[in-house]
C-alpha cells in the first residue's frame, strides 16, 4: 500500500509539472495575460516601404498615412516627426496633465481655449487630435500650458517632405 501511495504521489507531481510546462503561450510566468503594445505591432508609416511603380497605389498610401505621436506629462514623443505631404499626424494624450497641440504659427490648434487657468479647454487623458499636412515645410508646435511658441518648454516639430 505504501508503494501504491508513492507511485500515486509521484504521478500527481509529474502531472502538475506537465500542466505547468504546457501553460498557454499567451501567459507570462506569473500567469497574467501578456500585455501587447498595439503601436509596436503595426509598422509606422516611416517603416513601411513605399512603392512608386503605381501612381494609384501611391495616392492611396498618402491618403492613409498617419503618423502617431504621444502627448505625455511634459513632452511630445517623438519630439520631431518627418512625414510626406498629404499625411496626417495624430497626437494621443496619454499623460494625466492637461495639454494642447498648438502650432507656433497658428496653422492648427487642438485647444484654442486651453490655459493653466482653464484646463477644461485642453486635451485630457485619452483625448486625441489630428491634423493633415498637405504642404511641405517645417511646422513647430507647443503646449499652451507647458511651452511657448518660441520653442521653449514642451515643443515639437513636424517636417513635411514633398
């Protein structure tokens, strides 16, 4: 009878080990679901290869080209973006502080009423703002609360190539 219990205990241990080793591939060693960063799964427009052999495909690519940036607690990430004319930049507010995405030359502004005194007029956590850039050039922008149009503080630049 002791031998039978020993075999049963050993079988149970092996069964538990086999079960642990065969865990779902979507879990980490802690058993928690793996966190996937959706921004890293799909290539950015800069990482995608352009095909100049078909003008129709090229026009479609330009219409669909969207570059994403983050607005975090005191920075735009990335600070400098380079895109092609006809592309869109979408800023996603992921920080907890209020922000704006305001062009230094007045060309675009996510939150014209945004100020430190009126933060309800600003982008809040989870908000986004998009702007289409049709003309080549350099577009400087800033946060109305944390930066200035002269490039001081929380600022960024979009360079649009023809």
